[in-house]
């Protein structure tokens, strides 16, 4: 996997990494590979990769080397890419994926290393290829997993976990559509009971979780069919064709020696001492699995809620900020906040196409809305209307309730009078109830709520209706 890192400048020069600029504007002699230029390593690139290494349980190498990876491609002006080979900065780590049965499984990480990105080839309708060099030199982090993944679904879960971690660390935006996070997957099959892996193919540059799962499912079955017919799997690089739902050959697969790696003579080795590692370790946030488990233990949330709320760091922060406004931090209230965040908040955010960090209602207002329900000031039904006003008017829930006269009616005498009127004016429904149709009570509740415009306390309404009906 390749992750573009959120540094302000490129890996070895001061050019901007801003996405979406006019083609060939974010360039200079260094990232164009002009003769006589000297690259200088971006310190932030080192820190971000070490941070990822710590988050994925890697060993951080005190000494690593930058190397030249030589190959020719139209969007690689230098004819080589600065990367790492024999001495990467991180190695021997793992992440845990949550499987559908609730069990967690470790996927080993072979290495994480630094490198620079290549440019971009754009193929237009006239069959011409245009080159945009803006991306050349953008800092990349390459993450190589062990061959521990056993299915297309597990590959999906692994990619989702890596995406979640890099966004929690705020080192990559995880935007696969824009190419900020890309995946190349090596696929090989073997007979059950054997240990030797078969010939591998590589499915290249997949930019969505869904495409990854579909492409790997197809390639696994294709290889099984090839071997089952007595033929041999060819080692090659493939591309996923979403329209046709197949993989297609791109080129024969290179081996490491084809790239003629050697240490870059223009860059000194990277030395990371223990003091620097500990300083970077201090930047680690609470990671997704830790946060997930804490939400269950501390807030009493179901597994499902914890999974949804901790899917992104911003959403988890929003939920916890909403809890700060709760007057009664009991399990029921914390679950109610979870329901509002997972339901109405995410619904509106999706409809408005905004991230939770740009959501128009501050989290404190969600906690205050739950307080109004818990304290019997408004009903759950009225709360839905209040929430919509919070979106439109950007006001506190208490202010909206006061201005619109939405406070719940709790006067037993007043509600009792309305209940009696409803019962007196619907004798046939009363007869049905007494004949054993107990569900008719819902009809009477609806009538009372209609007359009170939804402001009567539902609990009091139910109690008085049952009392009058059963007492007659």
C-alpha cells in the first residue's frame, strides 16, 4: 500500500504538495531531476513514517538508507525513484483486523519505508498521453504486509484498517479516489495442506475498498481455474477493469533485481536515535482498537455502536464531546447520545456531504438535547423537530424549545381532561378495547398527542388512558 503523506512540501525539495493545482506548477529542478541538483530529506516525512511504524507495532531502525530504484516511465523524469530497499526505517510489525465472527486476527507487516511518488499520466480521448509532474516527489509511505491474508474479504478489512490508522494519525487523508491511498495486491493460490505459495500476480493501483475485494475475488478464482485446467499461472502485473468485471494484463512482473537498487549517493543515511523515537511516540493518539474497547468498557456501548463511533477519529471525538454536556452520565443517556450521533447526525452529514468536523451542530448541543429528553422537558418525537431547527437555525435546543413553545405538558389534570374527552368521543373504540383489542390503546394515545400537538408527556398519557379505560 502507498499512502501520500500530509506534509506541506515534497520529500526532497520545498515544492508544495497541494492537490488539484494546474498541471506542472508544483515543480522545481530537484523534483524534475535536473543535472547538478541535490535533494534534501524532509524531516516531517521521517517523523510521519516512524509514527506509523509505532502505531503498527514495528521495530524502528536506528539506521536506514535511501536507495535509487531505477526504471523508465514517462512520468518519472529522473529515470529512478528515491525509495528504500535493504535497510527500511520500519520492519516486523502487525495490525489486527476484526473478522465478522468478532474475533481478531493479526496481519503481519514486513516493512514500512519512505519514498517519493512519481508523476501522473493522463490518457485523453485522442489517444494522446499527457504528463503532469506535480505529483513527482510527493512524500509516500509504502506499507508491505506479510502473506497472512487468506481471502478477498480479509484484504478488504486489512486495507480498511490501514486507512483508519493513517487518518487517526492525521498523516494521510485516506482519499482513495484522489490517489492519496493506493493498493497493489499480490495474489497466489495453493492446494489445501501445502505450504509452498504458488506463482504470484500483482493487481495494480486499486483505489477503492469495493474494487479491491471484487478484483481479488476474481483473480483468486481465475488462478484456481488456470491451475485446475493443467496450465501455469504467469507472473504478471494486472489491472482491474471495473466495467468488464475482469483483470487484464498490464506487463510482466518485475523482480527486485530488475530495479537495480543501490544507495542514493546524494543522500546521507537516516539515523533515528531513541530520544527522537520517544518524542514521536508522544504524538501517538489513542488508536482505533484501544478506543473501541474503551467505549464499550467505559460507556457501556454495544459492540456495534463502538465500531461505528470509532470508525473515524473525528466522529469518536464528536461523540465524547457530546457526552461532556450530559447532566446524568448514566448508561442510558450515553446510549441515547450514541443513537443521535449514529442516526440523525450521520444522516444529515451524509445528505449535506460534509465531514463531521464541519457538521453545523456542535456536539455540546446534542448532549443538551438528550438532557431535555431525559428531564421530561420534551418528548423524543418533539426532539426530532428540535433537531431539525438546530440544523437550520444554529441555535441551542433550549432556546428553540422556549421560542417555539415546545415544552412538554406534564400537568396531570390538564392531560387527564384531554384523555377523558378523547375516550368520551370514541365509544366504539372503547368497546373494541374492552372486547380484548388491547392494541386500541395506541389509537387513544395518538388522539391525545394530536390534540396536544405532541407535547403531552407520553408516559403520563399512557398511564391515564389505561386507568380510565380499565376503570370504566
